[in-house]
C-alpha cells in the first residue's frame, strides 16, 4: 500500500471517529435537554394547579375576609419565586452545555484545519518528484533514447513515459 492510501485511510478513520464523538456528545446533550424539558413541564403544571386553586378560592368566597388583590399579589410572588428557583439552574446548565458544545466545535474545526494543511503538504510533496521525472523523460527522449530505455534508466513504467511524451506533444 502506498503512503497516500494509508494517509487517506487514516484520514477517513479520523473523520469517522470525529463524527462518532459528535454523535455521542449530541446524544448526551439531548438527554440533558429532555430532563430540563420535563422539569419545565412540571413547573408549568404546578403553575396551572396554583392558578386553578386561586380561581376556586375566588369563586368559593362570597364575603372576602381579606383583600383579594393582596392574596393575588402574594400568589403571583410565590409563583415567581418558585419558577425562579427552578428555572435559574436550568438556564445555567443550558449555558454550560452551550459553552461545552462551542469549545468542542472549535477544537474539531482546528483539528480539521490541521488535517487539511497536512494533506496539502503531502500532495505538494508527492507532486514534486513527478515534475522532475517529466523533465528527465523529455531530456532523454530529445537525446534519442527509446521509451523502454528511458523507463529502464529512470525506473518507471513505460506507460508513464508514454503519457509524459504525449502530454509534451513529442509523440
């Protein structure tokens, strides 16, 4: 196997590993978000129950012994405090998850950039010898050597010699 093939296989394996890591991380985030979603639904349900209880109290009272505006204000304050207690940890956890995902994305982007630059270096390194072979093939052909002699001298295939000569319009 050639180095390019091994590099391609390694690159493919690395890409697959990166995608698997992103998939696993996504599954973990989805689980956490599901837990937070259930918590928010529970809070909404509790809010609904409290509002229903408040409405029932209003309808049952014919002669209020206390000011309903004060009671409503206290209930609203209580509901706000309960929501605040439950929602703040959820919001901070979501911000933390967002930060983790952002850092993971940045890390993967930098890794991909490094892989791309290495791939470019590899392709540049492999392109140089062929151009020198082309010059040598053309030089030997202009000296009058046959394709077989050129291939034998340079230790390359006759097909490559033939191709270079055709591309150079010498044949």
